[in-house]
C-alpha cells in the first residue's frame, strides 16, 4: 500500500485457485472442429467483449484459427453499451498499438437491432470476401462466415440478430447468460439471400494457457468463465481491487458503504448484506443453527452491478500491459 493509493497494487490468486482449468476438454474438441472447417470458410468474424479489448485475445492463437491471416478477419467488440462511446477511441488506439495489422474493427450492441455496428458486419464481410483470393472457393457464389471468440461474448446472439434483420426469421443459435452454451461447431445458418450468406457458430475458446492472474480474473469478471469455476467471492474481490486501483469509487454510493472505499472485500460485502437484509441459516458443527449475513448473495449482487453497467462505463484493460 502507498499513501497515494492505500490499496493493493497487485492482485494475487489464493493458492487454492492456482490450478483453474481455463481450457476444458470441449474447447480442445472445438479447436479441432474449427480447423477442419476452415477450408470452406471465406471470412472470420471474431467476437470479443468491449470491456476487455486485450484480455483473452492472443494474435498468434487466432492466426492459427484464421489460417495464418490468409482469410479476411473482422474484430467485433460487442457489449459496447457497457463502455460508452467516449472510450471507443481509446480502445481503438490500444488495439492498433499492440496489433497494428488490425484494420477491420466494429463496435456492436447485439441487444439493439438498430445498432449500426451489428448492421455493418455483413456489408463489411461481403466487401472483404469480394476483395480476397478465395482459392478453392473462387467459383462459389455463396459466402461462409465463421464466428469465433472467447465464451459468452454474444456470438450466438449476433447470429440471431443478423438472421432476424436480414431474413425476418426467428433465432437459430442457442444463447444463454452463462459461458459455454455452444459446445460444438454448428451447422451452417442462413443469414442472407442476396448474396447468399451462411454463418457457422462455434464454441467459445480461450487461450490454451492463461498464465496471467489478472487476465484470467478479467475473463471471469465479464462472464467468459462460469462463475462457479473461479468463485463469486474471488471475482468480487478482483472487482473491488480493480475499482480501487483505478480510483473508481462509484461502488461506495452504490453499496451504501458508510466508511468509504475499502480494500477488504469481506467487510464490504458484510456491510452491504446487513443493509439489504441478506441473511441465511448456517448449521454449526455442534448442530446449532445460526443466522449469518449472506456474503455470497452480496458478492453476486456486487458483480451484477458491474455486469449491467451500474458502476459506470469500464474498460478493464485500461493502462494494460498485455502483449497479444
């Protein structure tokens, strides 16, 4: 701690969490399926969460999926409604500093079918395919677009929005609030008639090795990893650490903390749980039942405030030192 900012300067995982399995078996299977289908793909659309423009993205890893950069590539930063328009310019600068070859970047909000970013995906993909050397697919009039990205960033939702906008048809890809809904590479889904465009949904795939604690926690905080894998208490602690480190103290008023900013997640959750009457009954080792503050319920609420934008627009990679 320092006098300038009397909070933790570094976030460290407790020893029990050192062996989090960030790359489960279905991701390995998904990687193989993606690579097998690449020959029939004309364009790659990579969906990522706008709140973590760098975390979880590895250029070499995705180049392997996209055929070493041969196929046209579009990076779509979804959930832009949670970062606001003012941060978009800074995020573009961040991305192009660490990955200068990125040329096609769109910001989208798949919850809003009128969002121009979503509606720009197909025209841009069609243009890039027309300008590319399609090799074995040069004689085919139809376009196959593969959707890739980390879990729970809105890949299936974007497919469904585009299908609804261009074909006026109902959802075809499964969606859900938890990471890992799509667990295998799906069949082609028709998106547009003229030109004929199909999209291929894929399971969310993380980097094979997430060795940086902060990268892993950012992925967990935005929901790219199921909460129970890491633990809501730890995710809430990382959120508190990040907010304090970046002097984002909006949480004090949101949680109604009377003592101001704190670096103690247990104290923060306990005070909020008391205020909101979050209690549960706990059976002690001697058989007696004791009513205690429900810290887990408070942690879930704290996390939900971030995920729904109630703590303000946040770019978790602000001042990041990642090299992708």
